[in-house]
């Protein structure tokens, strides 16, 4: 009954707009950040201290992971029984002979209504043995990442019409090659229109493979009552079960399941990367799945790298109001009492430990609280210390274009909410230090 549904959606939007107008004004004033105390990463819930790496691995990490599942992102199922991979394209003459292009059809279940997800992979040629890889979850479709005419166009659509005023971002031929940064975002500085000047070709020339998937191939991005995407293969989520971020992260683990079977990829050296809501997703994917060797968060903000207790820029209340489907329902309990949330986002970073993690902010992205993103990295440091590793190696947020960090990388870039050539240059250098 399409008309009834449309009416319900319109009513939903009207209600949403009403509740958004009742939200407190956004704070961008550092002097108005409330006093807060962060949960101590090195203290068990019963108050006992975490003294060693094995205390962390055996006791505290599982405890923190469970708190995030229960209160923030929701518990997700494991690898589904009917998961299948089919290589649908394999061309070793891609990009003028420089790369192998492969497409893999992932089906999540044996049921007929399973969504079809397409993992796109480029592998550099003439390498000695399996290569490390970036797994990037993209915003608008695989075919946007490069003008290569052979990249298939997805039939899915995320319908995330609330993003930056975009009303129709349905994957279509006319936007082929539009996203030079792979990850997506509305502004991408530093790449030109010259052939080869895009993140994909830089990644390949540095000896890495790229695997990428459109998030709409996993689950749509609107409050649909979890009736679509992979959610429809499972019972309706309970208040402590997977919202969309956990679902997209789960999809990334399924991509890694495939990469483990690909002989040209070193699946023990896969960095998971995403921008904005998909940066939140990349961090949660690395938390849930320790097979990921590295995580990269580009401008992930609230519910990603930024500390929630600072309530600077986007707050938990706002994010739960604008995007009620992203987190588990339990998270809404903290809308007006953030200090009762048993975790804060620095602990999301600790869940990557001892693996390297990179957090990137932008000066013009106050909504994502750049300082709060840095502080998360800073306060995750003690957990890396348990492993004898160094974190951000700075006590103050660095100036723009001054990247810092050993096992927790951080930079603040001049400019807007986007993934730029500068950002990718830092990720590649960081990966060279840790994955090669
Ligand atoms: C914003 C949202 C942010 C961020 C961003 C994006 O509207 O408030 O949390 O995720 O979208 O994903 O582009």
C-alpha cells in the first residue's frame, strides 16, 4: 500500500522535525563544555584495577565490549550460515594493466529475499605475494570511486535523504567516478581531474589492495523499522540489538570473511576505513572484529571518536533524534543523562588496542567536535601502555597539518567535513609504518 506508507513516512518526518525543534541549542563554546569525569579504562566495573595486558585481554576488554553492545550499538549476530561468495568479475588488465579488478557477489543467506552485496576489489600487479589492503565502506556506490566503466552499479539504495540536503543519491551511471576519495563525503580537496589522481590509484601505487562496499548493499540508512537490507533476514531487533551502524560493521566483517579466502590479499593486514557515520562504523567494526589489523576514522564525531560527555557540537540526544535507527534503542536512555552512560568514546578506541588506530578531524567540522576526537585518542593511551605501546604522543591537540601519534595516529586538517588527499596521504604513511 504505497500511499499509506508514504503518508506514514511524511507523518514521521513531521514528528521528527517537531522533536528536533525542541532540542537544546548546539554548543560550540569551549568554555561552556560541562564538567565531566570519564570512565577509567583501567578500572574494572567492580572497581578493581587493570594491571596487565592479560587483565585487559581476558577481563576488561570483554567487559567494555559488552557495555558498548548493550548500551550503544547493539549486539549483532555472528557469521550467517548461508553466507556465500561468488566472483562475478576478474580482470587482470584493469586500469591500463596496472591492476586486477575483481567483483564478488556476497549473499548473506539462502533465503530468496537476501540482499545482494557487491564487494569491489583492486589489487596491484607485480607484487611478491599477498598484499595488505584497505577495506573502505563507501557512501554512494562502488562505481563512484573511479571512472573505470567496468565497475558495476548497485541496485540498492540507502535512501539517506537526510544527508547534507541530498535528495536523490540513488546509484546511477551519471555519477560514475564522482568520489575521488573512495569513502565519500561532499567536498574532497586535493584530488584533481587528471587521470590517476584519486585515492584508488595512490593506494595501488603504494602496494596496497583496495576493497570497497556500498553501505546501501548491507542495510538502508533510514528509519524503516528494520524491514529492509540484511535486517529483514533476522527477527526485529530488541532494545539491545543491532542498529544500522552495528549492521554496516557486521557487513564489513562479512567482507573480511571473503578477503580471508582471496589468495592475493593478506587478510591479516586489512585496515578498515570510513568517513563520518561510516567512520563510526569502521571503529565499531574493529571493536567487534579483532581480525581487522587497523582502523581509520575520518571525521566520525558523535558516536564515533568524539567524547560524548563534552556535549560539544552534535550530542547523543541530537543524534538519537535525527537518526533513531543508527544505535540500539537502549542508547536513547542516555539522551538527558549522558554521565550515567557506563562508557565514553575513548573506550571505543581502546577496543582497537593493541592494533593501530587513526583518528582524523577537520577544523571546519565543529559538529564532530575535533577536540573531543583528539581527547578520545589521548585517553585511550593507557590501554596501549599496557602493551608497551605509545598512543598519540601529545598532551594537547596538535595544530592543523601536524600529524602526531605512534599506535594512535591523529591529525587535524584545515577544511571541511570531507575525506581529502591530505587525509589519505596520512593514512598511507601510517599504514606503511604498521602494515608493511
Ligand atoms: C550528520 C550526522 C553526523 C555524521 C554525518 C555524516 O548529519 O549528524 O553524525 O555522521 O551526518 O555521516 O555525514
